C-alpha cells in the first residue's frame, strides 16, 4: 500500500522541491500541501498521513503551534512529523524534538538526506501500525470466547464492574441474567461433542441477536451465559429472559443431525436497584441463586431474584 504524505510550508517553492525530491525516490503515493499550520492541521484531521514534513517558521500558525495542536489529538500523535528548520539553531531543534517532532531537516535541505530521513520515519510508522494492529487483535482475542465469539468471562467481569458502579452512582437500574442450558450433558452424550459445540454456538448467536447495542452477552463458563442489561428493571429483564427461553425451545438442530433435540434453558435474573449497595459478585450470586431455584423447580423457566 502506498504511503501518503503531508507537506506544510509557507513557501510554494520549498513544497515543490520537497515533493520533487520525495517523488524521485518513490516515497509516497498520495500527498497534500498546506501553506501554514492551521491548514496543515485541518488536512491532518481530514485524512490520515504516514508522515508529515512541517516547516518551523510560517506566518499564522507556525511549526511549534502545529506540534502542540497535534499533540492534543490522540489520533494524530502517532503520525511522525519531520520539522524543517531554517537555521542551524540547536536550541530550536531540541525544542522541536521535545515537543514531539520525530526528526528535523535543516533548510536548504540536501535531497539525499531528506529522502533518508523520510524513509526512516515511514519504516517506523509501518512497524508501529503493524504493532498496533496486532495489539488490537490480541486484546480482542483475550476478551473473546473462541467457540462462540461472544465476550468471555474476563471481559464480562470488567464490564460488569463498571456497569454496577455506574448504576449505583446514577441510580439507574442494571439487570443481570444468568442462563444455563438444561441437561446439556445429555446433548453431548446423545449427539456427541461436536453437536454440543454447535448448540453452544447457536444459543450464543440467539442471545447476541436479541440484545440492544449497549447490552453485553458473555459466555460465563461451559454452557452458562450471562447478559448484562443496563437501564433495565427486574420485570423487564425477566421478560427478556422469558423471550429468550421461548426462542431457545424453538431452535432446530436438524441440520446438525439432531432432529429430535429440543433444547431448553433456565435463567436467573437479578438487578441493582436504586439505593441498593451491591458489587458485581453480589449481583452474580443473586442471579445464580435464582438460577438454582429455576433448576430445582423443574428447569425450562425463568426465576427472578427476590428484591
Ligand atoms: P443442568 O440442567 O443441571 O444444568 O444439567 P447440565 O447437564 O446442563 O449441567 P452439567 O454441569 O452437569 O453439565 C454441563 C456440561 O457441559 C458438561 C460439559 O462437558 C459440557 N460442556 C462444557 N463446555 C463445553 C463445550 O465447550 N463444548 C461442549 N460440547 N460441551 C461442553
Ligand atoms: Mg517558512
Ligand atoms: Mg451449568
Ligand atoms: Mg446446564
């Protein structure tokens, strides 16, 4: 993929020299020019660049101010800026580097030096982008259950702690639904582990498909799932669980070769109500107790925790 580059300099002649030099070395595919810091800053906000070459002395917003503006923007901080300094003034260069410039080139510049310095910054930027991408992937993997692609327990506990805290502070209710597939061991025993896995994937997809964008569905353990429903009262959460219970009973596994499999779930529902002081563990415990009652009472049902 070709690089994109932004040249900020008040002199059109200098901009052309820079572009011609970098073009000869085939260092970029797309480029944009700006005549001062503010124009350059706007360009950088509108479009992503792999490297920015910025003059220091410009009327209006100069290079230092441009750096300061850029530093205030998280999304721009990773774009390397090479400062063009008119003078051989060491202090100015140090100040530029201190303020976040990645490198500097003294004007009038030597073409080979400019090419070399831009090339180094492009290489670093590419490595940095790759690292960021693999870090994002790692984070996603560490928060995701590999079988169902739902959030895993780790992510759930992080989210739940925040949501419980928010609910206690804002006094807006928060509901938690603990779901457990009934007699799931029988599914494995009767149809095999592979069908068991397919059942887990299907239930996960059903849960995910029924939720609002700000709800969270997670695989809590083997055949247990947890839903976190912000701004939801006990009765409303119970209705959600009831709907899911009915939908689960309608799932067909004929495609998996389990034509006669009728799957049911049990659920326990608990809430953080305004004025109550609970933590995430309390809430889980309450939902789990309600779920236990649902199992005791014959499964395939929803039980609300007593408020
Ligand atoms: P109950 O109605 O009381 O919940 O009975 P149950 O059989 O669902 O509960 P139990 O805890 O006895 O069994 C859960 C089973 O889930 C046992 C375990 O082998 C199975 N299991 C856990 N994780 C997975 C998985 O990733 N894939 C498959 N296929 N089975 C799993
Ligand atoms: Mg200038
Ligand atoms: Mg279980
Ligand atoms: Mg079970």
